C-alpha cells in the first residue's frame, strides 16, 4: 500500500509543477481546439516576441481564414495594464487592417469579455500601436515605450461580433477566447513578462 501512497504523492507534486511551468512562460499560449466553431473563429494560439524596432509583438493564429463579407466580426487582443484595452482588426482582410483601440475600467469582469455589457470607449493612446493580417490570424504591435514597467500586465485574445458606434464599442457576441476553459489570468508585473519573453527560448 505504501507504493500507492507514494504514487499519489508524486502526482500531487507533478500537477502543480506543470501548472507553474505553464504560468511561468507567458511567451506562448496554446488555446483549446473547438471544432464546433467555424475555423476562422477558432483561436489556436498566441505567441509573443520583441521586434527589432522595440515593439512587443502578439501573433494570434486561428484555424482558418475568414471568407464572409460581414464587417462586424473582429479579432481582438485584450491587454490588461492599469486599464482594460481592446485592440481590434476586422476578421475579413478586405475590410482593412488599421488597428482600433478601445479602453475600459480594469475590473474583474473585464478579464472575460463573455457576457459583459460595458461599452468601451475609443482610446487616444501613445502612437505606434499597429496591426496587420497574417495567414490565419493577425499580428498586433505595442510600443515598449507605452508600457509602465512598474504595473501588472496580462493578455488574451478573442474572436467576436461587435458594434462600433462613433467612439464606443459594444461586444455583441464572443465566438472564442484563447484562455477559454482555463483559470482566470493572473496578472504579472510587466518587467517580469518582458524578461521572460527576452530570455533564451527553450
């Protein structure tokens, strides 16, 4: 019976260690595959990097290309950094690639766009935010100069249906969330995040 106890103890030790390893490396987020969604709405992963021109890069990949001509479907990068910021590009490449940035108050409900009713307002952010379409996804670019290294930082990605009226954004429907099914994101300090992104890849 002692070996059963030892095995149980081993599993208890391995489980938290694996979770800590995932949390300790924010450079890549693998999302759950959801075949019930159309491929263009299903987020596969987010990867991060630092560019040569001092930008924090987020590459969000989906399972397929968006072919519908509807203009109210968007790929969203959510940044939690003193406020809740939403960076949007249309899922349909023909609708343009200019990034739109909206902001809201940083409250617990802002950590998950599903089911919230808050309207986000257009943000007049530090210049240098950008986005471009890539094959099956989009690449978002955030200037390092904008980041407050003494504050916490977190990120997530969504595919959504949204309404934009003037300077306000309303999320009407969430198709997929990169962190769907996982525990709520714990914010870490911005300097820790960037140190881990810049550390040698393993």
